C-alpha cells in the first residue's frame, strides 16, 4: 500500500493517492481498534465537503482538502468532532 501511494504521488495521480490514504484508514480501523475520538475525527473529516482523504496518524488526523474549501472543511470537521465527542479540537492548515 505504501509503495502504491508513493508511486501515485510521484506520478501526480492524486485520485489514486487519496484512494490509497482512505483505504489505509479503513485498514487502521479494521485491524487496530483506534480510540473512539480518533475515529470520530476521521469520520467527521470524511463527511465534510471538500475533504478528499483523511487518515488517523499518531495523535491526530491528517486530511487533504480542496484548496478553495479548506476553511469550510476545517469548520465542518471541528463541528462534527465536537458534536460526536463533546470536545473542541485544534485544527491546523499546512499549505
């Protein structure tokens, strides 16, 4: 899976890269039983308009969003996470 994602990214095949990220997330949830908050964060991200891929990593979630929808995606992710967990997340954008 890592090699596939790496090849897709090097070839600028972003649709394939995002698909690999999302498939990796499904495997994490199926095989590792991550914390409920992490699953809530990634699901909140995937349900947000403009988010192309999301994956649990370390102590958070990494998301890839369409550039012109980043602000709306951040707000949606924060709201969905808060509604699911009762906690307000910290959300950062790296461009």
